[in-house]
């Protein structure tokens, strides 16, 4: 029977059809989706912190309202993604436990500090920009609930990216100090944003299989190229310098040549040793513990409702 099921699954993938929660799927496909979707959800939830840091200090009421809306969107994305992962047989409690125990991965990018207001611009422009490049192809991921969640998430990321660009544009039209602050933030976020796409293709153990299953549609390095191609003209409009003296477009290959990404730094951050890994996790743990009474109250309420209905 499994031979037939495998053939049906292979046929669906081959013909660009979607795999849905009740369909048979190989264990390894289920596992890799749980891995990627839960890591993605955790990134959104942890990713609320660097910007949450500036909500009380945003420079105007309008900026504060926009930033609050963006951080709320991130919470929403985390919840859609957890829901998508749950369709594969893992519970939200299990995922949250893995995160607060420090056993789950989340994007390296959220372990860097946000010391200035310009960081809100750089995060929107670079981090959300990288997220869009990575996620637009995921709208066509072979697993239905993941691909569909990505459609709405990408629309919201696109607004996030523009708001970051607009923060930087405003700063770049301001005083000397404001322009320096914007440039400094871009200098700090540029390289970590390039690393978000994951290790180089020859060091990316999951890529080949994920591409065969049509979860990933492009390799890590291909998406990094696209991202740089998107940034270059935008940087010109901003009047910001991308901090890579080796960056140049090679007419012959049609590719950007770039300086070397500091992969040792990246792997250190992924191993948990980045500047703010410990602080980010502790904050999440504290929030989880402080919310325990809400979860208990909701569970108790649900229990009483169920009792009443069975009477
Ligand atoms: N950080 O073999 P590969 C956002 C791990 S956007 C940490 O290439 P794969 C929006 C990888 O998990 C950010 N770990 O893996 C936002 C694997 O380890 P494992 C989230 C990383 O899966 C904006 C190992 O390295 N976006 O949140 C990273 O084929 C602003 C080997 O790597 C997503 O998660 C990294 N950067 O490709 C929110 C997108 N890169 O699991 C707030 C969905 C790699 O075997 C504010 N995910 N690793 O133990 C993906 O597209 C893929 O999972 C990749 C990695 C491309 C991230």
C-alpha cells in the first residue's frame, strides 16, 4: 500500500499539485516541514523583540502606530505558521517548549541589537526585504497550508519593507547626524541580512531534498543574488552605501560579485552564541511564564463549558 501511496505523492509533486494535511506523505517530508515551518514561526515570534524595543521611543505618534501595527503583524505571522505546523501533527505546546528550552532554531538575524531609531528603518528595508525574497517563492511550496499562509504573509511583509525604506529615506533627507545614523544602521544590518538566506549552497545539507520536494524553489545563494539585485537600485535612491567594497555586477555571468560573508560569525549565532541569543530566549521564557495564568484560565473555562454542554 505504501508503494502506491508513495507513487501518488510523487505524482502530486511532479504535477505541481499540493499536498494537503490528510494526504499520505513520507515521514521525512513531514519532518522537514515541521522543522522549517516551526523555525519560521519562532523567527516571527522572537523577531518581535528587536522592534518591540522601540515602540515606547518611536519619534512620533504616527511612527509609533505604524511600528505597533508591524510588530502585531509579526505575532499574527507566528500564529499562522504555528497553525500550519500543527496540521502536520505537532502541538503548539510542543513547539513553544522546544523554543523556550533553547532546542529550536530561529533566524540568526534576531540576535543582533537595535541601539538606534535608524535600526527600525534598516530592519524593515533589509530584514523584511530578505524575508520577501525568500518567501515569495514559498507561496508555491508543495505543502498547501504553508504555501497559502505565505500569500498573506508576503503582502504584509511588503508593507513592512516599504515602511523601513521610508524611515531611511526620511533620515537621509534630514541632518548630517540623521544621515550618519541611517548609514551606520545599514552597515550593521547588511551582512547579517545576507546571511539570513542560510549557508552557501555547498554547505546547505537540506537544500537538495527540499528542492526536490518543491518546498524550496531556489537555492540559498540564488536568493541572496536576487536580494542584492533588489537592494542596489534602492540604495542609490536612498543615497546609502552598501558596506561591501567588493560588490560589483559581472556583465558576463549576470551575477553580483560580493565580498565574503563572515560564516564563522553566522554559525556562532546559530549555535546560540550571538550578541543577544540569551537575552531573546530569556525574554520569551519570562513572557511564557507570565502568561501561564491566562492559559490556565482559558483551559478551565473550556472545561466548564464542555461540562455544561454534556449536562
Ligand atoms: N538562522 O540546509 P540549510 C521573518 C540553519 S524572516 C538560523 O540551508 P534550509 C520576518 C537551518 O535551519 C526569517 N538558522 O536549511 C520578520 C539548518 O539547520 P537544521 C525567518 C539557519 O532549511 C522580519 C542549517 O542551518 N524566515 O521572520 C539560518 O534548507 C522582521 C542548514 O541550512 C524563514 O524561516 C538562519 N538564517 O534553508 C519578522 C523562512 N539559515 O534545521 C520580524 C523559511 C539556515 O537542519 C521582523 N525558511 N539555518 O537544524 C527557509 O526558507 C529555510 O529554512 C532557510 C534555510 C532558507 C532559512
